[in-house]
């Protein structure tokens, strides 16, 4: 999911789903959802280098330079190995945004401000989606499973009319709201009280590890109703095909 940590892809099957999209995969894997070992490392390193460098040196300029160098090295490594660079590019853009914000304001704390804003946007968007009974995580997952650019009403009804699946998507959407809200509740006070070391540590802990926990819990909630729904779709498609044939 777009959030405060960017998880990028690795060599594990090129078509392996990542992030929230992995919930729609036939063979769910927590490691694949996070981009494998390399994806995890590339997601953690920028924040780790930033907090370690700043706490060690207290110099914002050097900290920004080291963090930026690490992000660029990730991108160059992918180019050199002729791998897909889209994940690395998005990661580099996110890191550069955070670094530029901190540098322009001359305040290391502001490295974390874009992440706060991102989490807040997700909370609002997902909350609204639940209020209008179109759970955001469910909509994202169903679009990955069966993308559509027309017949939106029919597409929407097809999964919302499945009570068990709809309820599971509502629960999962609420679960992600709790994750984003927890990040703000824990980290914003640290930001306001200028506790950089604690803030950086909390950001790392509530990044990839918490993402892994929530994506796993999401799969546990969605797996069975989604499997039953997919089976019903197959039977319906077969029936429709037979009718057309007749």
C-alpha cells in the first residue's frame, strides 16, 4: 500500500503481487507482499541510515547526503543488474521528498512529516470508503483481481453482494485504518517533543514489521470468503458460457 514505507520488488517471480495487491494472489506470501528480502532491506535502509547518521553526527547536511547517496546507489544497482527500476524510482522519490523537506526547513524532524501526511490521507480515504460501504481495501483488491473501466456498478455489486466477502473487506479496511492511526498516535508526540532518536526507531518498527503483521492478518480475514467467492464466480462463468452455447 502507499504509505510511509515504500516496499519494492525483487527477482521473486516477476509477476508476484506486492503490497495490498498480494491479497488477490492465488498463492499468498508475506515475503512476496513485501518484495522479498531485497525489498525489505531497500525499504528499511533509508530510514535506518538517516536516524543513525543524524544521532551519531548531529549534522543534518551530512545525514541528508548519506541518505540520498544510499537511495541513488539502490537505483544504480538495479540499472546495473538490468532489473525493473520502478520500485526503486518510487522509493527514491519518497526519500528525496523527505530529505528535501528536512533540508529546506533545517529540521531533521521534518524528514518524517511527509509520512504523517500520507498516513492521515489514508485514514481519511479509507474511513470515507467505509462510510459509503465501499471498503477501500476491498475495492483495491477486487480491482487487482478483475480490473474494469466500464460497467462499474455491476463490478461493484458483484463483490459487495457477497455478504461474507463484504464483511471481511470492511474488517480489513478497518484494520489498516488502525495501523495508520497507531503510527500517528505513537509518532506525532515524539515529533512534537523533538525526540528524534525515538521517532526514528518507532518509524522503523511501525514500518515494515507492522506492515507484515497487518498484511498477514488481512489475508487471514479475507482468504476463505475470497476463495469461496472466486469459486462461485467460476461456476457462474461456466453456467453463462453453457447458456450462450445453447
